[in-house]
C-alpha cells in the first residue's frame, strides 16, 4: 500500500490556529506510523483559513483533529478495498 502523504503548513498563522496539534496527533498514533508520510511546508497559501493540510495533494483548510482523523480513515479504508 502506498503511504498517504500529509503536508502540514508550519507558517505562523497555521501554527497559531493549531497545525502543531494536528501533526502531533498523527505522530503519536502508532498504528499510522507505516501508513503515512509527514512533511512540513512553510506556507500552503491559505493563511486566513488555517490550519491548512495537504493530503495526497489535496488542500484542506480549517482542519481539526476530528476532520483529519476522518479523512485519513476514509483513505485507508479505500486503499484496503482496492
């Protein structure tokens, strides 16, 4: 299975809006360690809508831990069905 690519914005606005908590949520989830590839980007271009995360190239704004968990779960479920 190909890893899910998750890019977090580390810009000031996204950081202040909770990007670090999103990243830590995934980093501390041991069951995802071999299924996701995490990276940081200085800016994803939507500073007023943060925190911003790109997942497999698709930008998601106003991200929360709950939304992030749902998206990752859905992607993993689709990958298992293929």
